[in-house]
C-alpha cells in the first residue's frame, strides 16, 4: 500500500488498490485447484518443484523492473 501511495497519483490509486486486492483473491482461487491437480496427478514433490520454478521465473522480470 505504501508503494501505491507513493507511486500513483490520488486519482489512480483506487484502480491500483483494486487490482492488488483482486490478486489476493484470484491467486488462492486459481492456485488451490492447480496445486490439487498437481498433487493428484504428479505427487506432492512435483507440486512443490513446479510452483517453486514458476516463482523463480516470475522473479526475473520482477527484479528487472
């Protein structure tokens, strides 16, 4: 929230906060069924490996930004 407050003008903060807060709801809604699918199809070890690998891939553009 501090990042949004300091980097968005007051007129744009509502949308930025809305996108951020929707991500906190969509993430678990998509992630839980995906994790369940990975566990039942490939085992819990692969679920941890694949989610960790995806997080590391996401880290690259995040750090560059």
